[in-house]
């Protein structure tokens, strides 16, 4: 009898069942090929290609000189939480107190905290799909049951209120989505969120994780928050952070705003797992918020220009179906027209993973297969890269795809 990894490994069932993050796995493959001397254009990893703005770096240097080298309070420095409260009022018209805020080691940890604090084994968690890679795995880690509700490209991947309503059962505990969305760039308008909120109002056992990490990278000019609807506000966990808007991916600072019970639970969770996040990074995050949004606006203008450039170039590639992303820095086109085609070496492309591997090895362009986001017919390309790299990547894509017969 053939033994499975699960039967033979000394590792826990929990970790064996966990999938590796596909965004990180693809970025790793791209780096390996680059290390072998190949000219790889990496459009797989979701991070700004900009440096953290100088005024933020200066604040970090000052924090060191001022001696901020000790453990920090588990939910974050009070001055940072106060500044987050001010930001939530200024940008989102949301009223919170510092006791509602828990700063963590990135929005990724904030999401994991919230899921761990809310989901019991067997609870259903509705995930708007396509979804960010980590949602499903973190729900499984909490022994919850992920339930995907899927939008389609014709509708800019926005699901309908009816789809949400149909997915809710007496076992539903949580709903999760990102807006602007990773991987699609879709943005929910206030009216769309209100329609979801009215449905959720009828189900008081259901909580909502609203992941707003791409808030500042929004091309519509309007950002709406689920917590703005008072009738469900206490059930909404708003997740945000500094990685995307302020180009601070490596600093590892994210946060939630939630009712006190959930905030206290997340505080307790991270008190046992990580403690408060890095002192220097928190002081940098404080300076970032105090500096307002102008740096984010400059970067967003560049992302918008690049989005349009990539869209223009993709339109020229047969078999790629596009739409117009409204935020974030990804495009998630339908590439399924290439399924069933064969490479010059005779290998058949069965799915988005096969296509991503082909493009990596033939064009040296790294992108993430759509199956990682719950949509195998698509592939995610980041446009957080220089204009020259994007242009070159789209050119290579066209050539490599044309070779598939
Ligand atoms: N949510 C979404 C939708 C993301 O794309 C990311 C990016 N990694 C995160 C959360 C986590 O961000 P952070 O770097 O703050 O952990
Ligand atoms: N959020 C980014 C992405 O989607 C970074 C990678 C990750 O944290 O998984 O690519």
C-alpha cells in the first residue's frame, strides 16, 4: 500500500493539510530562476515596487535613536492606536476608541487573529471569490468550512446580494471579502455594500471581515466601509494596514478596528503568539499616518497609468479576456482560451497552473495561477512594476502564447 505524507510524517495534520501561499511560492520560483541568471520579470508578488517614503524611514531612524527598543504593548502603542482612530474618522467617518484597535504584525496576522477568535470547528465562512490566497487556508486552520461565492468577469467579479443570501445557512459564522479586491481589483460601492449589509442584518450570528488593505489604491475616488452601516457595525472587523498604501510591506504593521469583545480576543490571541509588533515599525507607521495620503496618492497615480498601459497591451494578445480593475495593482484576466493547447515540446496546458509554469519557463514572466484565488480560468498579473518591465512582459507574453497550438 502506498503511504500518504499524512500517514508517515511526524508533523501535525494541521500543517500537513495547509497549502503553501501560492503568491509566495511563485515569487520564490521566480527568484530561483533569476538566481540562475535568467532575466525574469516578476509580476507574481503583490507588493508595491516603490520604496517606503523618506519621511517614514526618517521616523524609524529617530525611533531607534530615541530608544524605542523594548517590548511594545500587545495591541500596539497608544499613540499609534489614537492616530488610527483619527484616520478612521478622517477617511471613513467611523467612530472608534483606541480600545477597539489592535495593531498586529501585518494585516495577514490581523485576519488570522480574527478568524481564530470567531470560528469554531464546523462553522461555515463565506468567502467572496475570487479571493485573496490566505483566506481559505486560515479558515481551514481554524477548522472552519470555507464556502465560496463566486463573481464572474462579465460583472467585474462583483457577486450579487442574492448570491450572498443563498449561501447563508444557520451554520454561517463569518463573511470575508477585500475591497479593493486582491486579485481582481474590484471595488464595492457604498450601495453594493449596503445591499449586502441589509442581508447580513437579518442574520445576527454572522460576522464580517472587511479587508480594506488596498483602500488608498482606488481609482474610483470613493472608498466605502461595511462598518459605516450602524445596524451591523458591531459585527464588522475592519482590517487595514501599511503594506500597500504606504509601500511598507517589510515593516509588518496591520490593524483591526472592531467591537471591544473582538478586539480584546485578538489582543489575547497575539499575546500568546507574537506579542506587540516591532517598536520601530510602529513609530514609522505613526509617522506614515500623520503624513496623510499624499505619498499614497502619487503611487496610486502611477498604478493607474500602468493599469491602462497593461490593459492596452493585453487587448492586443489573442485569447486574453480583460475587464477594468478599479483598485489595487492587479489584473486578473481570463486565460482559459489556452487550456487544451500544446507547447512546442508537446506538453498540454490543462489549467492556469500549467500556463503559469509555461510562461515562467518560456517567457520568464512570473504570474500567479488563478486556482490559488478560487478561479482557475484566470491568472493574476501585478502591475506594481516599472513601465519598461510591464511593456517587456506583455511583449514576451504575446510571443510565448502565440507558440501554443
Ligand atoms: N489582505 C490582502 C487582500 C492582501 O493582498 C494582503 C497582502 N499581503 C494582506 C491582506 C496582508 O497584508 P500585510 O502585508 O499587512 O500582512
Ligand atoms: N498580498 C500579496 C500577494 O497577494 C503578498 C503575498 C502574500 O502575503 O501572500 O501577493
